[in-house]
C-alpha cells in the first residue's frame, strides 16, 4: 500500500488540534506557532485606547471596533501596538506578530500592517462571551505567499464569489489570490491584448479594494502563449495591459505559459519577454510585488530531463526575483520534498507551488470534498509560495482552502484529518455533522487521465470489503450487513438537514444536485441490504420487490445524472463513486443470478476500451452511454510522438454509426491520419472532412470496431483533444419486445400501456413444478389468463403482486399466457420462468 495513503488511513480517527493543546475552550485557525494560556479573563465590554508607535489602517480599526464596546462608560482598555523588533528571522517577515493579553492591557508587536490585521483576527477568534483569555502568542507564517489561483477551466467565479472568498481568506490569514481563469478571454486568447470592458474593469477595481481590506495580494495574470508573436508589438501589448491593470489598483502580476504548444513554448523567448517586463515595468514601479510566471513544463512528467533544456534555460536566464510555479511530479500530484529538490536545482530558485487540488475541471461530475492530504510538512525552506487551484464551485472549495490556510501558515503542526473536520464545522456550522458525512462520501475523483485518486468512505470501506469477500464465498454476515445498512440509513436525511439548516445558500446551490443524488444513494443502499436479507431468507417475492425498488432508485439516479451539470466534458452527478455506489451496483448486477440461476447467457463484460500506445494517456477514461462511446476530453495539450496513436475499440455487441472529432489544431492532417479496423490488426486510412481539426463522419463503414488517430510525422504532433466520439447502437436490435419476456434476463422487459395485453407462448416441461411471472405494476390489480389450443382463455390470477407463482398443474392444457394490464399505467413484464 502507498505509504502516504496508509498513514492517512491510520490517522483517520485522530482528531487533534495542536492550537488547542493547552486550552480546549478556544479555537484559533490557523494554529499559532507558540501559544501559552494563563488563568483569568479580560472583558471586552469596554472602550479601548490605542497606544504605541504603530498607526492602524482602516481595516484593522474595523476589527477593533467590532470587538470592543466603544460606547461603554467603563474605563478604556489600553491596546499597545508597536513595531516588532527581533533577532529571530521568523519574526522579520510580513504577517509576523506577538500578542500578549494581561489583566491590565493588550500588547501587540507587529512586523507590518498585515501583521496587525492578523493579530486582531486572532483576537476575534479568542473572544467569547465578551471576554478574552489571558494568553501569550508568538506567531508568523511558514510560507510567505499563501492562498489560491483561480486557474481552472470552466465557468469563472462570479464577482460575488470572489468577494466572499476574500473575506474568508482574511479571517484565515491567507494573503494571495491569483486571477487566471482559463475561460476569461481578456486573460487569455483572443483578447489578452485588449483592455477590459468598462463593467469588467469596474469589478476588478472593486475586487482589488476588497483584497486590500482583507490584506490579500491581488495578482492579475495574463496568458498570452496560445498566439503570442515574439516581437516588440506583443511585448508592448503586455506592458500596456499591465499598465491598465495597474491603473485599476493591481500591484502584483503574473504571466502564464501553461497548456500551450508551438511557438509560444520556447524557453529563451519566454525568458527574454519576462526579463523585459521585469526591467520595463516591475522595477520601474516602486510598489509592485515580484513577477510570477507559470512555465510550459510545469510538472516533472512533462519536463525534458536532459540538461540545458527548457527548465535549465529558465533557471539560467530568468531574472532571479521572478517566481516560477510548479505543480509537482505530475499535473495533479501531492507535494514532496524530493520533487522540490529536483525542480529547485533546475530553476535555480525556490519553486512557487501551484497545487491542483481541489480543482475538478477534469472530473466535473464529482465534488472534491475530501481532506487535503499528501502535503509534505518539512518543506518550509524549499518553496517561495503555495496556492491551491480550486473548483469552479467557490463556496464548496472553501472546505479545502481552510486546510490550505492551516497548512501554509504552520507546516509542522498540520494534521489533515483534524483540519478537514474543523473545516466542516467552519464552513457549515449549522449542520456540521451532516456536512461531514456528505464530505466523507464525496472525496474521490473517479477514474481520470491523471491517475490521481483520493480515499473515500474510509470508515465503512473495510466493512463493505469484508462483507463482499464473504458473500462471494457464499456466506452472508448479518452483522456486517446491519452495519452497512446503518451507514446508508444515516445518509438518507443528510441532504434535507443541510438544505434546511445551512445559511450558506450559495453553497447549497452549488452542491444541490449532489445532495439530491446523495439522498437517493442512501435509499438505494438501504434497499440493497433489504434485498440481501430477503434473499438470505429465501423469500423471492420480497427480494423481487426490493429489486424493483433498487431499479427505480437507480433509474432516478440516472435521471439526475443526465439532467444536471451537463457540461461538455464530464457531464453528470456522481456521489459515493469509490465504495458505496460500486457496492450497490455489484449486488444489483448479481441479482440476475438469484432469480435466473440456470442461465449462462448473460451479457458478458464489455470489451469497449481506450486504445493508445503512449504512457501519458493510459489512464484516460471513456464516457459510455446507450448511444455513444467517447474519450473524456483532455484540457492540456496532447503531444503524440511519431507512430503514437489514440482511439477507441467498441465491443462486438455495438455497431459504429457516426464519428465525431475535435482535435483542435491547424495542422492535424499534415502527416496525421485517422484509421479504422475491424480486428485491430489491419488498418485502413479514414478520409474525413475537417476544419482546424474538427469534423463529423455521418456514416461509419459496416463492421468497423476500431477508430484511432495516429501521428505519421517524424516529429511530435500537438493538439487539444476536445472530442473523440463514436455514435453507436446495438448490433442486433429487437423490434419485437415480447422476446424480452423470455430472454432469461431481468435487465430487459416489455412495457404495457393502459389496458394493453401481451400473449406469450407456453410449453411446459414435465419436470416443471411452477411458473414464476416477474412484473412491476402500480399496485392496481392486473389479470393473467391461460389460453388452450382451442384459443379458449380462463383467468388463473388476479391481483397486484409483482412476483406471481403459478403451479404447473394448473397449466397442463395451456399453450399460452395472456397478461392484461387492466389499467396499470406503468406495467412491465420482466420474465416468465419455469421452476
């Protein structure tokens, strides 16, 4: 087992908080570096009197005025704020402060205005019932730049989202926000050269001011690499854009060269441009922070390992004050000391970490609500900054950003499980327990091209695994089943509790489809255990009713999945996808063997699969439904080496109808070719009409089971894989649905409308003892008739059951059965079986 994962699971039940080690009555987030409580309290029901040599900014005065009763007639409390002077280098950084509360006064020493704001935020958290504890705190940040980079693909955060984020950051001592949403056309192509429209500019100006109010460095990033020309005109265009942003109040800037191909990727040209910006803009402005850049090779797996290549060129040629961002060994990865040692040597400076969590733009059908783990706590001296790339769901992202705040302020005391549980209480205090349970089962990403996974359903997973192992061997553990049922029962009310109690309506709006899905998951899980219990008791009628309820709930889950969050990349709504839903599906799929144990002609596992011969794409998942098979779109640039390919193989049960593709590139078919095959061995070129890599083939030749794109060039071919989809249908479609009644499968059925009937031929073996009729009705009586060879029919059953058993001796002369729906509006006949 992966060591990090093992340690994480081992720590699951350790809910500790080092900040509270001495006094569990007070919570401080993030945990101060040093804290000592004394006996006694100080009243805040009093005015205050400022003393000392440090003048407060308006944002700090607001905090003070909210904390103390300025209208009280009591004697004013001295609050002495002075400049911090210390030989300790940790206290000579922005944000460092000391705080001492005595019965007579509050003494605060600060390194700068930001430190004053942070000291007062700590005071705010300590205040309880109009009192403060007597305490002595020494505090400073381990990482100088801490916060988020809005660098995801998809819908950018709204203005309201960002304002809410900044207030959240200020309270938790996060000091960095980098503006870089990929789908903002004025940040990237095509409009990065143009100024923002008036309304957008006004909002940015408001954001800058709100960031200042919360002691946040608002960094505006430009992403010019998709179409930049290495000439004076474009260099000046960037300076002019930066100048315009400076006029809006921006004092921190970044240039992103990520996820591009072609001319824009040249390290020498990038370094030359960045040094030009450094000398002509950064150094000429006396109040601008160091420039930040995101390189094209921003992770180890994409980097050229050879010396004197891209990263080494940046390290040698870039001005030493320019920060270089880094995601880790891969695009999506944990943060390790070994990785930082590797990159820091190449770029000749401390890397600025861009942590791609909880960003979900490559798994948009999932919410990433799990713990923020996999972060090395020994790298304080190895990095220059740490920012998290969040989800497009701003409020939901606060769960992970809370942990980022705790981690980046105090690395050595960071404990991911404790932070995660505290985050649930902080983000949703009105329904913290329900929210925590929701988060526990909405943590994993599902299969994805980056191969990055998170633990999920940790507490119940061992129980489910033990139950399934025993069940596979033919044993049924009532004790384990009861524990699993209890877990599902606890899930059922969670969604309603969150919706009814939480005051954060924007958060509810963001996660609402998942709340609906979570409720359905709880219900289908309970019904799954009831099915197993009925099966164990050998009560087929009861088991069949549970099966029908499971099927209906799973159908509802599919409706939600196909109705909400219908983005073009990973559409749908997934919940409990790592442990709980697979458990339900396993039992549901195996129900066939219980009701029809003698049939060996079930649907075999599909052989539909991704085909490719490149290591980087081996984990890319497919998206399958009844009408198509597609490669999940990839956000980053695809670089196929000579003779490399990517494509799809469809199962023999499927017929290829159409082919849709969008491999965005102006030169896709220059020594690149689409190919088809019937057997995967012999390939033929496929002629397609396309524009900039996009096209549709409306009729695929009969028998084709493989379609791929191959690079026949002698050098790398680059493109964006936005669509690669084969339209499909069943190879052999039955038009007469009455065959489904006797096809030995409960996955198919014949649906009857109001007052319709179905006639089924009947030929009973001498060994047959009973006939079972498996239906679904709407609790309205229906009727079954037997028909003899003279076409005379007589009623043999009338009722509203779903599982009907008829003795074979009653059917000795029957040649057919007629089933009449008798007004049932949703009547389904699944199977007629001989027993």
